[in-house]
């Protein structure tokens, strides 16, 4: 190996090693569970061999490691690209059926010249996968069997034929049978240079195909009706996608195995689906997730001799999915929960401001603050509860509390917000009674909700439609803009609005 | 090729197994028969409810449940396996629904994510702890039905020797399945075809749903070590789809399941003897063969019958077509 190559691969590794440290520790923790019981006997040996393997992997000193890594990257790219389309077309289970259906093809390809010839296996597996897909559509179109049952039948039927063939091959007296089992659960370490060539060809093909026919794929995926109307060959796009899908599944077999290859199509794409709304970004993220999972999975499975690669790659992508599921900026569970929480807190604060306004209104807007005791009485809560709420206001800068905790003074901003809420509430009540003919005693509940979400634009529009009414259906004054904002510019705004829309 | 597919020797394939080792082989066939019967009965309802792929998911994801139960209880007792698998099955359904509800990932992708992840977890545990749980990847894949007759001692009840424990267990499970399917026939029927009507008749559809899922996991577990995780899917779905080619009536479809099970188990056994291949997959191949026959010759939805009907109806169709907008 030329020394320069070693240099170039080692430099990024300095960083890589730091990042993988965590998963490494995690693996040791997992691995130590079974050995804890008999640590005295085998613990030492196993630990050293795990570390040696880790060093071998990280330094890329072994060609099989380099092949495995490159393979994982290529597989991640092709499955991420095609899997994204599978997920947005809701064909995830079709991908699963296709990937199980390739097994008899793998066995027949192996039988072709009784060796693990990548080309023969590639052709056999692709044909079997496509035959399986054809069977699914044949069965669903000629009988009343639903798609899910047809998929399940083809999946398990083809798979069992494959298993029969496999066991027949293993019973044969001649031939080199080693390595055929690695197709079922995957063994990235078994990837050879000729496998890599195929993977590279397929990946480049998938990139080119998706790049050239991106628009067609996009339109047929999201709006097949429009695609058909605009003369796109929807069927052919579908067949082409299935063909490339079969290719991608077949090249991934060696590393991930027949059983779990569908996970590689679905999980990275679903992860990306949670993270973005744009298809091209989804493709990029799915590819990145697939590559990351592939590399992490092959690393872990390389640490010990008998570990299959596929399950680790699947678990790695499943953890990426869980991370996206929890932390995605817009779709994430935690962030949505957080948004909801902060929204609820804001609504609670605004309700307290509203109560202060009501109290002040009841006293004829005399005096500066509101008595906490009266506030509590008005809202039928205890003093402690009221003080907790007021502390929320104080923290948000909307009010101050007197030292003896008896009086709460809204700040100018707080007072303004409170009046806005009351205005929104009363305007909405008026609008519902006037425009929607709802009786005045049925509008309060609705207004309670909408007062927190009405925007300034909408409020102006309401005011205009209600011809700047000043009294709500219950006879209470609607706070006008002038009361809320004492400053000149806002008054100017209102007049412009008035002139523009006035009769 | 000749080495791969031996000549069909009637004496060797059909007569010899029964003449030489009747005791050994009858248990294998019976195991297959009971497994397909139990799966087929439950599977009818899965297919009716369009939940075939949920069945697929559960049959995969019971694996980690079984392995964890093995590891925790250090025994291969049926009880531990059932509990572990039941837990895993419930977890699967709950997770699928959770992902579907709490994100915009659709049902098909959610199923794909959950069961592959759980299955991967199971496979990893099996390969890490192989020495502790006498279960290996081959067993997960296609089961070890050959080992059934080797389970000594045979179960004895009241002094009678019944048979290998797994066969007895499977027989009990399929018997209970049959009893349940008959006992709750109305509830299952109405909630499968018309959940709205079920609600108005006082049948709680979601209780039926979860009970079905729970029993599915019991059935899957009891045939797990003889047929493996993936072939179960075929045994769940194939009897139902084959029956739907032949009959329109659910009672007949259910009644056809034991017959299909017998044919598949026997056919698969002889196929495996002929070709020297694994027995459980061969039984599934035999089921596929039955489906293919039904697909062609089935009187209700078979292709031949349909073509004949179409030909018999040729004139009315031609007359009606202009009115139906087909020209």
C-alpha cells in the first residue's frame, strides 16, 4: 500500500475515533453482560481481542475492513436514495416483500457455477425479486386478495422456496458452499473487490437514474393523477423504480442479509422524512443516515467474530430514527411537547393578565394595581395558586409584585397584552353574534380559546367588519386601539386603515 | 443438477419414511399439521381484517421477547416463552400505533421500522448468547422441526404416553384456537366485517383486536421453535387466501384449514424427503402449491372458473357495455 494513502485515511480518523468512542463503550457494556458471569475464565481474552479488532478497524489496516466500509457507504447511498421514494409512495412493505423474495434467486445464482460468483447471484436475485413483485401485482389484479395478504404470501412463499434450495445446496456433496449463509443475516467482512465493483455500478446507476428522472419520480410519487394527466409514463416510472430497488436490495444482501435489508430501505428514509419537508433534502439526509448506520453497524459487527452485520446496521439506523423521532425540529416528540408546554404557559399568563384587566375594569379603572386576594376570589383559586401564576407573570416581565405580596402591578407591556386579550375576546364574541348569528350566551367558550391566537391583522379585519363597534354583546366596552397603545404611530395606522376601508 | 434434484423414487420418498421410521416421522407431520391449523385459523381473521402484515411484524418481533425470557428465567419452559412473546407482541402493536400517531410516518413504514428493529435486536441477542439459550440463527430462520421426535421424555397424562412435548403443546394450542374461533365466532365475524355494527351490538372492537393480537402471539410462539419466525407468516396467510379462491363463506373457509394443513404437512414432508431439504420450508412450499392450484382451479375466484364465467356471459356483457360506459 502506498504510504500516502495511509496518511489520507488516518487524518480523518483522529476525529472518527473520538466520536466512535461512545458506541464502543456501549458495545463493551453490552458485551460484558454475558461474560460477567464467567469473567474469570474468558473476560480477559475477549477484551483484548475486541480492542485489537477495534484498532484494526479504525486504522483500516485490513483490506477487508476497507472493503466493508466502502461497501457500507455505497449501500447507504443507494438504499437511502431509493428508500426515500419507497417511503413517500407508501410502498414500504413492498420493499420488504421484494427483499425476501430474492432468496431463491440467490440460491440459484449460487448453483450456477457452485461458487459465490457475485454476477450470477446478482442476476439471479434481481430476477427473483422482480418475479416476486410481479406475482404480487398479478395476484392482486386477478383475484380479490388484498395487497397486504398478497405481499405476505409472496414474501414468505418465495422465502421458503429459497430456504429449501439453500438446504439442498448444503446437502450437496460437491462445491464450495462457504459463505452462502452470510446472505441471510449479512456479513460485511465477506465483501470482496468484485462485490464492490457491482455495488459501485449500481450506486452510480441509482444516482444517475434519480438525478435524470428526479422530476418524473417526484410527480408520480406525490400526485399520480396529475402525472398521468400530464402524459408521464407513470407505470414505467414505477417499473423502473422497482428495478433499481431490486438492484439496491441485491447489492445490500451481502452486508445486511435478506431478512433485514428492507429495514435499510425504510428506516433511514423514515428518519429523513421526519427531519425535512423537501424531497431533495430528504434524499440527502436519508443517504447520510444510511451511510452512518452502515459504517457504525459494520464497525460493531467487526469487533467479534460471530456477529452478523445486518442486525447491527438495523439497530444503528433504528437509533437514528428514535433520535429524529424525539428531537426533530418540527416533527420531534420532545420539541412538540415543549412547544405545547410553553404555549400553555403563555395562555395561563395571558389569562392572569386578563383577570387583572377585568378586576381593574370592575373598579372603574381606578388605582394602579390589583389586589392578589381579589384576584384569587375572582378566579376561585387559593392565594398560593394565584401567587404562583403571578410569579409566572413577573418572570415574563409583564407585572411586578409588591413586597408584601398583596398587590400586583402590571407593567405597561403587561397591561397592553391584557387589554389586547380582552379586546380579542370581546371582538370575537361580537363577531360570532353578529355575523354567525350565534346567541350571546354561547360565544364565551369559543372566544376563550381564540383570544390567544388572533393576530393583529385579523383583529383589524374584525374591527373593520364590525364597523369599529365599542360594546360587546354583553354590554361591556371593547378596549380600543387607542387605549391599548397610547402612542401616535399606532393611531395613525388605524386612521389609514379606516380611510382605506371606510364607507 | 442431478445431484441437486434426485430422481423421484416412489419407494424411497413415499413408502420408506413410513415403513422404517414411522414413530419418528409421524410426530414431524403432526407438528406441521397442528402448526398450520392453528396459524391458519387465526390467519383467516388477520387476512379479513387486512392485518396480514401486522401478523408478519408480530411473528418477527416475538424473537427478542423469547430470548429475553430465556435469559431472565434461564429455562426453556413454555410459560416463560409465552409471557415474553406476549409482551413483545403487545409492544410491537403499541409501538406501531405510537409512531403512527405521534409522527407523520405512515402505517406501512411504521410496521417496517418496528419489526425489523425488534427482530434485529433478537438476532443480535441470539448470536451473542447462543451458548446460553440453545437457540441458534438456523432455528430462528426455519425452525428445527426435525428435532421434534427427539424430545424425550414424551409427555404422559394419566399413564398414557401422548408424545413429544412440543407436539402436545401445539395440539393443545390449535385445539384451543379452534374452540375460541367457534366460541367467539359472532364477535370475530362482526368486528372483522363491520366495526360500526359491532359497536352497536355491544361487541368492543378494540378488545377483540387486542385479544386477537395476543392469541396470535401465543400461536406464533408455540410453533416458533419448529418453523421459525418467517415461515409462520406463510402459515398465517396462505390457508386464508387459498380458501378465498374456493369459497365465499367464512365457515367453509375455516373448515378447510385442517384439510389444507394435512395436505401441506404431508406434502411438505414427502417433498423434503424427495429433495433432501429442510422440512418446514418444504411444508410452506406445499402450501404455496395448494394456493397455486386454487388460484387456477378455485370455483369462486380461480382464473379458470372466471374465464369460463366470462365466456358464458359474453353476450350480456357486449349488450350492456355501451350503457356501462365501456366501449
